[in-house]
């Protein structure tokens, strides 16, 4: 669904689209930096830093103060609390597929160093993103899920969950 449809949350979704757009611009700026194209990127760097401080951080704080409390109530009543973590898994699995395919393509281009350049950059980007997403995901599991399990489940419960898997 589009961000600007008739849903009551459209303003928030539109703001998310604007944030993604600005993040893409920030990525462009950083791309110039990576390639050593240093001319006139000062403005881009300043803008990126301003955007993070003046827009992204307040957005997160507004969500914690104003959006999450009512959503928390809805989640208890109607939601699936683990759905967000499953979205993380979905993204991680897509990146695993991408990485495997890029590695295969990279290896098949052993005699074409030019062709390897772009793939190499893609592999680096994906590895960095995977590291960021997986480390955040594990932090969420440990700080929220596993600490709940430690407080409310017994060793025996955990053994049953682990089953033959571990
Ligand atoms: Fe948000
Ligand atoms: Fe997980």
C-alpha cells in the first residue's frame, strides 16, 4: 500500500518515506566520500548530520512518548507481539540469499576484475548491513525476550523449548 492513501496513519507513513529519502541522500553523500570524490560534499555531510539530529532523533523520541503507548495497548489486545521480530528474520533471510548469490557471482568473475568491483562494493554494503541488523536483533532478543524467559520460565521449560535443537 502507498504511504499517502486514506489510512489514518498516513501522515506518519509519509514522514517515514521522507526519512527514507533523506537516508538515501545521505548514502549518496557517503558514496562520494568512499570514492574519494571530496569536492563539494561538505554541504551534504552537514545536511546529513543535521537531518539525523533534528529529524530522525526527535521522530524516535516522539514515537516513544506519543505513539508507542497507545500501540502497546493495541498490541496487547489485537496484535502479535513477535511480528516485528519476524520481519527482522525475513529481512535477514533475504540478505543471506543476496550474499550467497553475490559470492557465487563474484567467484565466477575471477578473470574479470572490473566486473568484480561493483559486486565487491555490494558485498561490503550487505556485510555491514547484516552486521548492524543482526547485532540489533540479537540485542532485542536478549534484552527483551530472553530476560523475560529468565524471569518467568524454569530450566525445565527452557529445556523443553530447546528440544533437540541445541
Ligand atoms: Fe518511525
Ligand atoms: Fe532471531
